């Protein structure tokens, strides 16, 4: 405990470790979602932004139905709209 500068109380130590475990699990889910979307060769990603638990995707020259069905197999789509040649999708993680 002294080397890693953890508190002396086990209750405090366990609380800190639990907090970091939750953070790492959330980050792992984000990383898996991005990898899942990028592994599909039909989806041409133009821009990707992440706001808390919502993944905003901007796709170009992509069929809306194919992209929606592929993403909705694993994640919930909050919105999906086409503007000119780009497709904007918001995905709940």
C-alpha cells in the first residue's frame, strides 16, 4: 500500500479500486464499439466523435439500411439521418 500510495483503510482502498474498475469497463465498451464499426468494410467512416455514452458517426457513400442493420445487431441506434452524401448515426453504448 505504501509503494502505490493507497490509503491505509481497506474500505477506502476497495472503494478506489471499484471506481477504477468501473471506469476501465466503460472504456473497454467504447473501444469494442469502435472496433466493431471499423471492422465492417462496407462502412466508410468520415468522422467519429464520442460524447459520454453516445457515439456520433458520420459516414460517406454508405447504404443507410445496411449500416443501420449492421450497427443495430449489437448497439441501439438513437438517430439516423441522411444529409446529401453523408449519413449521420447516433449510437447508444
